[in-house]
C-alpha cells in the first residue's frame, strides 16, 4: 500500500539577496565594520551550504547494528546516541548513585531583562536540599538560560511524528542543520540528562494559562522519547514514504524514558495552575514515567492577585507551600529509593495497548 505524500505548503527557498540580508543581520554592530570583506567571504560559503542543502557536513557509514550499514549518518547524531547509550547503562546499574533531574522551567532569571531571580528557582532550591539530604545526586536544568546565555537554543520540533512515527528519530536527527544555520541545539545535552535521571522534578510557573515557552520547546522535542525510531538508516534519513511504510507494518512505539519516576510543582498568581499540573502529569504518564504519589503533584498560588513587585515576599510568607514543595521532593526521593530496590509498583506494566501511539 502506497500512501501519498502531501505537498504544497512550503514556499520556495529564499534567494541569494534575502539570504545575504539575513546572514549579515548577525553582524550589525559597527565593531564588525573592519571585517566586512571577511564576512562577505563567510557569507558566500554559507550560501553554498544553504543552496546545496548541506545539513550534515560531517558523516560516516552507519556500520553494524543498523538496518543499512552503508548509510551515511551525521557524526553529531552518532555522538549524541553514544552518550545516551552510556547514560542508559549507568541508569540501569545498581551501583550508580541515585540521580534526580530538577528542571527549572521559568524563563526569568537575574542575568537578563527581568533583573531578578525566579520564584521557581527558589522552589527548586528547597527541593534540592531535601534530595541531597537523602543521598540523591541532583542535576539542575535551568531552562531560563535560554534567555540569558549566548546562542543557547532549543530549536522547535518540526513535527516529523505527524508524517509517520518512524520518521521521528531517537535522539532527534532534525538538528543540527548546518545548511539552515540551525546549530547549537541544547537538546543533545538535555536528552542525556533525562536518560541519566532516576527521578525528574518539573517546577514551573504558569504563563497565560499554559506552561512556559522554554518548557514547551523541551516537551515537544522529547516526543522522540515516546515511540522514536533509534535507527535513522531504516528511513534513510528523512524519507517520508519509507517511514509511512514502516509504520504501517506495525510500529512498536518504544518508550525510551519509561520507568523513571516524577514529581511536578506548578505555581501561579491568578489562574491556570490546575490545568498545567494535569497536562504535565498526563504527558509524563504517557511517556511511561511513574508519579511519586499524590503529594508529588502540587499546584499552588503565590500571592493570589497581589502585585508582581512583592511576589517574592509573598513566597517568603507562605511557609506551608514551602513545606509542600519539600514534601514533593520527599515523595520523589522515596520513589527513587523504591525504584532502585525494585519495589516501585507499576500495576499496568507489560500490558499491551490495543491502540498504541
């Protein structure tokens, strides 16, 4: 059965003039004026890469263990894959120190425009103290660095899974794309940090009734952890027709992060906390992670309808919430201990889904 590939949405690639204008935007500072000639030469090289579609300039044959050993795979992708395999081995080793990934999802920090740290970061510190006291190694992933670090990116998901699940590779192979200048993708590191964790704690404010934009970018790029294809040679890169055919043979939807436990802390100041907490819990459940109990899923208001200017003071006063966040961490620590000892209950483990996706 041949499934048609629908075309007609994408515009034609930009022309040489438009490319040059966009390229030179990065060098608008007058300090670059003395190097205009060198910049022009770099621009010509970058145009050749764009015009020729050189997504992955450094490749090697896939080799043994892949569907097509002769297919040229990106060295960037192979390096990320190797790190994930090593991280998974450490995760499964009973001798490894238990590890928790604490994800600070606010976009605010005091190193950029807001000029002040986020309340989310402070809540993370409360949880971190509890986990460390329980002998758990903590890894703090502060997504606000996207707003304050030089060229730190989480590039958006391109929606490969919506064409066919096997087109979505684990880890993601959409980036880096050198031809389009889509480089410096933080997700290559973030995948490894999720794989290394025995427990994950998400801490996030509510922005306009939803999760923050840095968190949503990370969530979308983690789609490859739930059903992603670990062998890009089986689709010869991004061959949509091959991916569709492969999916229709019966795709297993491997869950690459299943078996880890989680907690969630959501805070807001007016509305939206319950919906965000539910959506995050549903997302993590769907990927095969295990909640650490009812007290590990917290949503609370801080300074309900009070001024933003005094929100940190409102958090100072709310000692009950501070203790609730500590309880989230305690619950997660207990779950990690049970997980490592083989006592963590997963009643639905091993059940076959009649409609996998």
